[in-house]
C-alpha cells in the first residue's frame, strides 16, 4: 500500500476546515455563546472573535494544502510550516479556553486528549511535505 502524503495531509487538516467553515458561515454565532460563557466577554464580541478564529483556521489550512498540493521545494515547506504553526497555536488556545484551564482546575479529559493528538500530529505535516516534494 502506497502512502499518499497529499491525501493524508488533507485528512489531517479536514477537521480544521470543517470547523472554520462552520464558524465563518454562521458569522461566529455557532460558538459565540459558549465562548462568551468561558471568557466572560460580551456575546457580540465573542461572535466576532469566533468568526476570526474560523477565518484563521481556514487560512492556515489553505496554506498547508497549497504547500502540499501546489508548491514544491522550500516554498512548499515554508507554507506548510506556517500553516501548521498557526493551527497548533489555534488548538492550544482553544484547548486552554474550553477544556483545560489549570488555573481553575478544569480538565475535560477526552477533549484534551483529542486536541493533544492534533497538536502532536500537526508538526508532522512539514515532514509529510518534504516527502511529497523532496529538495533537489
């Protein structure tokens, strides 16, 4: 069985794409109430932040997919690395806000583990990119 690294990379970022589309198409209302409850921010402001978070997810995912599917060499590696770092930052912040707040003693084990898996898998994307487009 041959590993299709481009397909594997796409599947890895698919959850971020679906999540980002949901946030953007709902103009942030999909998670505004929940974000507001966790942060204490006004619900309208929370909706705007959620919308921007969705746009962040989509932009980072687009960078990764563009690097894996279209670019080659160092340009591909740079795009994938930038997108990966953006998704790692997003996932760490989302995990701390919603599921793991050590200062308040909040630890929701299953969501933390799921996000930890994504955080651990994302740094592999630049390596996947280098397999797809080896430097000459």
